[in-house]
C-alpha cells in the first residue's frame, strides 16, 4: 500500500512543480493583453514590442533543446532552480526597463526558462511509479501551457490598465520567488545520467539549425513585408547546420542525441505529429479567431479585451479542467487512443468553425471551447506526455527537448501559413469571411495529416496499465 508520507511527498512535489510551471506560463500569457500598453509606455510601436515576444519564444525554444539533457547529467532539481533564478533576474530587469533594449534584455534572459514544463514532467516520471497517478499529474502540469484557467490573461490586462506593464513583471517575479522556495524545499533531485559528459559540441549546430528555422518562419510571417533572402537563407542555414549536427553526433563518444535514436519511429513520428498539430491548430485560435472577433467588416467588431474574455478565457479554462482527466485516462485506454480523440475533435471543431462559426458568434464561441477541450485539454497533454514516456532510458531528456522544439516550430509555421492564406483570400465583407474560412480549413487539413502520422507512433508499453503489472508508488 502507498503510505501517507509517500502521498504527502508526492503531493508536495507536485505542488512545487506546478508553481514552477505557473511562473513559466505567466511569462507568455500574462503579457499578451499588455502589448499595446508596453508600446505606449516605452514610446515605441506594436511591431517592436511584438519582437520582444518573438525573442522570448525563440530563446525558450533553443534552450529547450539541450537543458533537459543537461538536467539528466547535473541534476533536474539543480537545473530547475537555476532556471527559476534566471527567470527572476529577467523579470526584475524587464520590470525596471526604461527603454526597449532593456526590455529586450529582460525577455531574452527569461527565455532560458523554456524547458521548465518538460523538466518538471521528467522529475515526476522519476518519482511516481503508478501510471494512472503519473498521468493525472502530467495532465495537471501540462494544462498550464494553455493558460492558467484564463485568469492570467485577464489579470494581465487589469494590471497593465491600472499599474502599467511593469506591474506584470513584478507579479511574475513574486510568483517566481514562491516557486523557487517550494522547489528548493519540496523538490527531489535525480541524475539518471550522472557521470556522462555534456555534448556541447553537438549543442551548437542543433541550436543554430532550429534558430535559423525559427528566424525564417518569423520572417515569412511578415507576408508581403518579408525579406525572401532571409527566409531562404534561414532554411539553407538550418539544413546545413543539421547536417553538421548529424555528423558530430555520429562521431562523439557521448553524444547529445545518438543518431540511432533519431531514426526510431518513436522519435520522428512523434516530432512530426507534434509539429503538424501545432501548425494546424495554434494560429486558428490565437490568430484567426481573435482577428475575426475584432474585425468590424468581416467579423463581429469586438474590442480586444472582450474578445479575450469571450474566446481565450473559456478556451484556457476548459483545457485546465480536462487536462488531468485526459492524462489519467491515457495509461488505461492508451496514450495513442486518447491523442487521436483529441486530434479528431480538433479537426471537427475547426471545420465547424470554418463553415458555420465565421457567420455565427455563438457557433464560433462553441467551436473555440471544443478546441479548448480537444486540443488544449487532450492533444497537447498527450503529445507532451509521449515525449516523456517514449524517451529512451539511457537518454530521458533528449526527446522532451526535441518535442518542445517541435511545438515552437509548429507555432511559428502556423502563424506564417494560416494568416497568409486568410489575407490572400480575404479582401473585405463576405470575401474577408472566405479568407478566415480558408485559413481554418487549411488548419484542419494539416491537423488531419497529424492524425495520419500519429498512427506511426509506437505504443509506450511501460507507461500503460494494460501492459504492465500493478506497481507500488514510491519516492526514490
């Protein structure tokens, strides 16, 4: 039987890790409604402030590629505390920003925290032996990625209106201090690859490759204002750097990622599914829906704060509620089965939105809530979980890191492709509505491709109760 002390230990650990995930998520979602305020108070334009967000997400993606592996070697608790400490420094720098360069510096520093959620999931995986209990905890922590029940965005807008954007960074700093204290007291250390040498030589070309791809996608997202040379050059540099990375990993004694792991279906099928899912879904809700809601000609002419309240808050709230249940069901009926339910639901919801929701506000709200359930509450949870349970025992941090990179790449491509089709097809009035429908339908097609590739993902037998004997939950 599981002892009361063990339950308390697991509960305390989960609470500490949840605090860390919340502190990380606030860096992304709490600032979204404050971008206009930031531009006004720093006397700059929206595009420049938007670049601060791009810098943050780009750095988060790059650090996600190798910090999980580093945590395997030097200690996950140690790396997590280090990331939270750096987040605190970045938050203070941004809170004290008197100009745009200082704000950029703060956001770049905060970007180091990119792999907080994957590392927290790895910590839990090491400590919770019962697949069902791990699945529920996985769902709880990963659901934070969709927003903290929608409260974060609402609070961010209120703080920005009443205290300015700096108040948001001070709130993030306070939450980070709390998370630091909880992880320091209740966190559990684990070093599954202790004694292994970190492959910094392999890190460099991998980071260059993904960084170049992200740069190319961000530039492509500017559509007509994009620099074609930068887009093409970024893709070429990315391919060349990845070729160098593959060559390095084939030769070093202790590689960041063994090439044999990159060839596994468990690796490339999962990464492809994650990438395509994010490409098909992310800009639908976070871009097309919010744009349509505020469009006075083709849409519903809502103010930005009302659009966030009506669409983004319910989307995040249902994801937060459904996530733990999806995570708990995954070990019982299968991770892949739950994932496909989420993907099918996302496809159906997007098609409903494209064909009916663009003309009907109630249907658009309903379809957005459904995507909150099927993507934010199910598919997103399971894709993150598969990155943990499919990673090889000899290198548990590599797949969660690459999977985090796939999430970020997919988000970048989504904002480059879906809005581009919407603008190409939409001119105004009914034609504008056709543009939104076209972008959403393209998202549904891409998500369908993700569903097809998901059938190539192998079964994570060790994480499912149907293939393992009952285990006692222990704190190691």
